[in-house]
């Protein structure tokens, strides 16, 4: 009957299910004894990779730290991420503009050593 997880002296039946999503990539769900989904995994390209992901969760979850994040901090993190993406886009745009300017300047320069007829 599935895996047995020890949690504060209690044992509960839990199981991982592996499935393919709409894109054909592998994912997993961790189901509680009552069938409720209590965790989901990211997408993996192969079945072997998803099984490694499950093994990693099984190994690290019993000793994982619990970090409480307030809604305010989550919003700040999200905003910081958007700012970083915006800054990266701005930097790319500046680099593209500089490259265009350099090409334009190069094509507009007159060859050296040629004097106009007077």
C-alpha cells in the first residue's frame, strides 16, 4: 500500500504518481492517504529524470527547513524579479542600439587618403 512516511511518530500512507502533461513532459504528484494532492513537481524531459526528482524529494524533505514567507515578502520578491528582468531588457536594448550606431558610423565614414577634387 504505497510508501510509509514517519512524521512525529505517526505513519501515513502516501504515494507518488508519475504522469505525462499536455506537452508530453513527465511530472509527479505526492498524494496523501486520502488521495489529496499535497505536492507537485516541475516538468522533466524523461521518466528517469522525474524518478530522480522524486528520489531527491524523498531524501531532502525529512530534513527540509520550514521558512514562513508573508504575502508582503512574496510580493517584494516578485517585484524584485520583475525589476531584474526589466533591467536586463534595458541593457540588451542599449547594447542593440549601440551596435546599430557603430554599424551606421562605420558605413558613413569616408575612406582615408582620398581628397576631393578642387
